C-alpha cells in the first residue's frame, strides 16, 4: 500500500516539475498567432471542456526505431493516461516543454489483452520487456520506489505506436511539417541496436543514468516472460547486438513458422 500511495502522490505533481526540460528541435513555420486567434484560444479555455486531457498524468521517456526503417530512431516523450489496469493511451511529443511538437501516439496493453488479439493484429504491437529491463524506459522525476512500481506493472506489456512526424534528433534534421504516411514504430530488444550516442544524449537531457536504472531493475528479470516480436528486427542493425537476461522471443526454439520468418528478416508487410 505504501508503494501505491507514493506512486499516486508522485503522479499528482505537475508533470513539468518531474523532469528536466527538453525543448523540441523542430519549429513548424507559420505566422505568430494574431490577437483574434489569441482571444479565441483564451475564450475556448474558459468555455470549453478539456476533460479528455485531465487523466494524462504519467510522463514516460523511451526510445523508438521504425519497424520498416530501423535506422530511423528517436527519443519519445510519452504523456499517458492509465485508463484501466490493462490499457493505457499516450500522446507522444519531441520534447516536454510547452512548445513541443506532437509527433505520435501509443497504446499500451497488458499481456492478457495482447493474447486476446487476432493473430493478424499482433504484428503491430512491440514488446516492452527490453525497454524496461535495460533501463531505457523511464518515468523522469518519480521517486525510485514509485518508478519501480510503475515499471513492474508494465512488465510483459506491449505497445502500438504510430509516428506521424519526423521532427528530428540531434545530428539529424526533421521535417518542418508532418509529411508522408504514419510509420509504425518498434522497440529495441538488444543492446547495441540504438544508434551510438542516442541513449547517452537522452540521459544527459533528462538527467538520468540508464545503467544505474538497469541495475536497480535486475530483480524484475524473473517476472519477464517470452514476448512476441523480440526477434523481429534482429540482424537489421549495422552494429553487433547482445541479448540481455529476461528478454526472449516467444517463438524462439519452438519451430513456430512466424518466428522463423521473422528471424530470416521476412516479417509481414505493414503500412508505413
């Protein structure tokens, strides 16, 4: 009960107080808001409801690679609402300041809900165990005990993420506006898959240490079960990669045809 109380208390704090500010790299073109627009915006804030945004009170920070283009990688600032015990929904931004750009969405489901999905739907959902056990997925600003409880609740979960705007990362310019089709994002599942400097840069920006976080989560490894999609991008990165304890593909060693196809780099085609 103490852990739950601490978690709820931390989540009640304003999100901007929970982490170092990370400003966006991309600023869309357009004229400064006119006085008329400013007045309309102020009036809407008073007269209209923003209730769908009220429950968004969990800030997560993680890393994504695009499923059909693993070289396209990014830091994702997740602002989430835990709808119920098995389902959360998040809006993704390229920073955590007021001028950040909304560049994606993610839905998070429990292992129980994933197992109820039609077989054809599962190809869209990436596994989360590596993100959690590696220390890559963090809840910046939460006390350690609250963050640990939050991540323990996400072990064996899955996410479906659509990135709708390439807003850039350090050393790579973004598009000035949302161009092209949405892209399905995937999780990293081995050490070495993230581009050099991506994790280190993210850690410096939000003042964390992923290595220390990984060590603190070592006791979560026994809770991790094999997951679908762990091996999906194996061999798609230019650097040597290494598995970590607790992160195993559901079909590995079972003779499952879908797993064999994924290991051979032949995943089912998905929309970009």
